[in-house]
């Protein structure tokens, strides 16, 4: 079989790697992975840590990341029930990658704002066609 056809290629429209990339780099995926880099969390703790995420979106994100093998869900059979979320080895590897990008974004935010300002000023000054 020709490997060039079956080898993963994120630029290929139907490549399954695109969906995995979407899960890891989604708005909540990045933040959940980054939080779990620190330590394991219970659901409520994680929701408070990842500001602005709804209960529904956090549950969906965790389930997706668990299905992809990035997050481990540890349900303890105690009363009251206790569920802890942590990263798998694969999840830690992915989290380190997206966390580096998130940190870079924080560090370069001033440059982005400067670029936006320059862009907006140039657009406002140029005649519309």
C-alpha cells in the first residue's frame, strides 16, 4: 500500500489528525490540558480553575479528551462519589505543547495589540473599493 496515501497529514481534508488537533487546541481543550499539567483535579475544582467554562462544556471537553487518551478519569467508589481527572502520558505530552503556545501568546500579547492597531489604522486610512 502507498504510505503517502495513508500517512497522517493534517493538511489533507479528511485526515483524522485534524479532529484530534481540534480537540487539543479548542478553547477549552487548551485550558483544561494546561490546568491538568499542574495536578489532578476534581470536576468542581477544575471548573473554578478554568474560568468561564460551563458545566456542560467542561464535561464534554473532559469526555472528548478522555476518549482521545489525553485525560484519565478516576471514579472512586466512595460516599459521596469522588472523581479525579489527570493527564495520561500522552496527555502530558500534548499539554506541554499547547501550554508553550499559550505562554507564548501571553508573552507576545503587546506585539499583537500593536499589530492590530496598525492594521486598523491602515484600513481606516485607505479608501474603500
